[in-house]
C-alpha cells in the first residue's frame, strides 16, 4: 500500500536460540561472537560470499542451509539499494540485528551517516537560507516540558540551518527582537545527553529555557529572518476544560499553556465566558492531556461538551472588516494563545454559511506559527 521497495542490508543467521549472528550482504562480513552462538557481538569475519567455507566451520548445518537459501533469495529477489530512490522516499534499507547483543547496530548507524540526505535549503521570509551560509540561523520545531520532573525543565529543540554554532553564542530571536545567550545547549542520543560545544547545519540541539522559546521561533546571528512552513492545524474536537480544584487556577493556566506549546493540544479563551476550551485533532490527545496534567502538574481536570465542532483562524486585509465581524459574532469567537482571533463553528453548515456571508475574510484551517 505504501509502494515502498525494501532491500535487505543485513540478514540474520538463525533465529531465537539458534541465532548465530548477522551477515552483511553488501560487505560480505559475518558478524558473530567467539563462541558462535548467543553471546555479545565480538568479531567480524570477512567472507567471499554466502558460500564461503569459513561459514561451514562456524555455523551448524541446520542453521547454515536455511540461512544461505533465505539470504540468496533475498539478494536476488529484492532490488539493489539505490540512494536516489531512498532520498525520494521510494525505497528503504532493512537491517536485521540485535540491539541487546549489539549485532548490526554499527552497520545501521554507519548506513544512516552514509545515506542520510544532507542539509537542504530552508524556506524563509524574506529569503531562503542555504546550509553553506556563514551566519548561524535555525528554528525551533519542538518544545518539551518536564523532561526531568525533578527539575521542571523545559527544552526547545532547535534545528541548525546554516553556519557553525558554538556554545555560548548570542542569537537574535526574530519574534521578539531580543538577544538570547545559549550557554547550555544539549545533544540527545536516546536517554543520553551531553553538552554541545558546537553544531553544524542539520544538527539538532536542545536549548533549556523557561518559556522564552516557542515552536516556530527563528534564531539568527542578527539577520531579521523568519523560517516558514511550520503550521498550526485547526482543531476538529473541541471541549471545555473543567478544573476540579478552583484554588489551583493559576497552575492550571500555566499547565495548559505549556502543553499547548508542545503541541499536545491547542487552547482557546472565549471572548465571552471564563471557561477554557481545548482543541485536538484526535481523542487520544485528550487522554494524554488528562494524564500529563495529573502526573506532571498534580492537577485534576475533566471535560465538558462544547457547543462547537471546529475552529478556524480569521484573517483579512481590512482590519475594519475583522472588527465588524468580531462585534457581530463575539459569542462564537475566541483567542488562541498568541491572541489571534478564532471562529468557533457549531457545525459544518454554520462554517460554510459564514464563509459565504463574509467573502472578504479568510477562515484558515492552518495558520503559520508566529
């Protein structure tokens, strides 16, 4: 269904209790251990191919024969690896191995380093940015709160698009015009982290901050530029949020804003009424919101049905027209966390009728992040 060609790079030699290692089909290397079965990977044996006699003395016949048959069939039946097809998304290499005992892990990482596409030119306003430029530019594409619950830290994930970043650099935040000193950038690898002394285009670093950075923020060495193509999506499920303990209203608001910044939900504050409305694309996001509010913020919340079905951002070239629309539909309007006006429609008919009635306004299902 994906129309994706698969091509094997490594092939298992046995399975389960008969696992003896992996065979690198491209380099013709047998990845095994000294004992021959079950132990951690320790050595690579160069071979002349699947029929190399070196394998006969190391692999039992009941394992070797099906391995040779399967590997030979895979090598002949599947297409050869094509880097261009991989880069275009039409082909994927397949690696068999064992992370527990370290078989073929190096081969996987080396292949990623060899075939991963290089950094590309990124769209931005007022101009595109190429990876070969000298000045540092990049954008925040993800924010994660409470990665360490004991420290209540908040990390913005920053993709470097050009230049050579060095720890301690002062970068301009395009949205606010303020200067940010990046003193403790982090490289992540699974659960491991280390300080990033420098980074190159294509690298991703984590920048700890206390709400200064948002998704979509551009950081540069001084040039006024903003990367584009990072949208917000209109919510298709809208719910009123009920706070079970009104005394914790301040913490409740902060928690909603934190989770909205991560993209768990969107939050809307109606122009009339005090109840917050959360918007999500799928039901699972509501379950995640309740769980994280309880575990990370110690706040119990519930949901009530909102009289709205979908949300659309309101955009127009004439501010007077937007003001006139706002005055007439205040009961169905809210503001997102950036203060942008949002029309909350009760159903598809109301949305379509409103669009027809106000032809000079645009009702957007996606909105570029500021």
